[in-house]
């Protein structure tokens, strides 16, 4: 692993696909990377709250999102 970016975060707002070229390059250079999945979960929670009224359990939503995007190897 290279260490060009020791204190640098690379964030890609895109949430489909989660693994973008920008994030792969940042990771290859040693940067911390974050995909846009959290943005998707938070937007969904906010929309649910606006439409339905109650606040959703966002921790569970994050867990479900992680499960759904883990890939088939995580579900065997």
C-alpha cells in the first residue's frame, strides 16, 4: 500500500456502484475511502420520516444496507 494520502479522505457521493474508480484509486494510494451508501440510507430515512411520520431505526437500516450490498459470498 502506498502512503500518499495518510491523512486524506476520499468520498464519492455515488451510491451505485459503491466501488468507483475514484475510491479504488484513493484506496490504492493509502487514503481512507467512503462510498455514498450512508447518503442513500440517510436520504431514505428522511423520506420515510417526511411521508410516514415516525422516525425509522437508522441503525437497522444501515445494517440492512450492509447486508444487501455485501455480495453473494456473505449470504452463504
